[in-house]
DNA sequence: GGAATATGTCGCAAACATACGTCATAGTTG
DNA sequence: CAACTATGACGTATGTTTGCGACATATTCC
C-alpha cells in the first residue's frame, strides 16, 4: 500500500470494508461474542478468556471502540465494556444489503455455464 | 503476530474472521459488487473499473478465489469470473447468526446504564 | 510461424497488523 | 499515605497485506 488510491471507492464500500476489518480477527470476533454472552458488561478480564496477553486484548478492545462497535465506561477501578447493539444492528443491515445484492444473481457453479 | 495462538479460538470464530478478512478491503467489496451487477461473468477488465493496476486486481481476485467466494473458468483467451452465490448465501447466514447473537442483548448506549 | 491480446506469477518496497513486555496512571483498601 | 489492582499508553519485534512493474504463459488471428 505504497499509497492507497482509496479515492475512487464509494463510501459504502469503504465503510463495509472498515467494519469487515474489525471482524477480520478471531480475537475480535471472540470478544464480541463474549460481550454478547454476558448480559452484564465485563471489564478487561476478557483477557482471561482468550489465549492472548492482557495488553493485546486491550489493544483489540481499543480497535473495536475506535469503530464505536463497543462502548467502555470507567466504573471506578474497572472498565465496563458493552456492545453498541444499535450500531451493530445498523451494520447487520449493511451486510445484509451487500449479501442480498451479491446473491441475487443466478448460481454459477462448476457445472453451471455462465452466460459468457 | 510473532506466533499466533489461534489454537484456542473456535472454528466458527476463525471461519467468520477469514471471510471478514476477504471483505476487509474496498477493492474486494467493489469486485464482488461489480460481479453481482453484471449478470454475465466478466473477465479481468474488472481492472478497468477500479483505481488499481491490473496485476493488483488479479491478486485480489486470487484471494477471493482462494476462499471460493468467486469462481473463474478459462474461456479461451479470457477468464470468466462469477460469484459463488451458493457459498455467499451460506456466509450471509453465518454473519446473520453472529449479528443476531450480538444484537440480542439490551442497548447499552451512552445514557443507558449497563448493569455493572 | 509471428504479432497481438488476456492473464497470471514473481519479487520488491512500503505500509500495516499482531503480540507482548514495560511503564505510567488512577482508583481502592487497609 | 502505602500497597495493591485494573487499565491503557508506549516501544519494539516480527509477520502480513498491498500495490506495482517486469516477466512468463497461453490463446487467437493473420
């Protein structure tokens, strides 16, 4: 990426890619699932549940927070992380729209002849 | 990634992350959308539609093909790329399951108190 | 066979991501 | 106040991604 010519991609494409990148690591997927499983917002002892060092997990949390996918409120000593369900719903719709567009066409499997 | 301890992540998490990574670049999102928009499978002149060099686009195509998200059949001189709509549908379901899980909980916005 | 065309492979350089140890900060508890 | 805990910031080492030009291959057309 000597210099990304991201100029010509649409905002939609870039937004989708940005969110996809957030999910592009098992640790971040696991973090979101973990937060979802706990009703109560859990602090950084998420690290205990993952095969990663605490600082690494913290870094992933920052990344998710940067996209506003999760929220973190300081509660005294611990930090209270929770999913931004509203945004996640939005993102879900975005993905659904994308996949609907992509799966609308005819199947073009190994045996099926594409029309070209 | 000195050494990835990916061992402890579930297969689901890794699979989701793998697909997400494929969508984690605007060029690949654009390629899929472009293939979807053309009923007829279009060859590598996809490159003409993107702000990238032909070889770079070819590389992205290979990446998508490696995940089997797209198919490519050689038709004489040109190559016929098309979406694997079947797999895309599956992936869509996978994402939907993930997002459903993630958005099931209560909203935890700025004003809403999380239960911790 | 030889020119033209479409395509992929290779190697490189710059940018980015990942993982982690060390340290600084801020709150809590005695 | 001092010891302790939870947390993020910083620096660093290593691996991965991205973009591209130069080259190789394969097909068509004359």
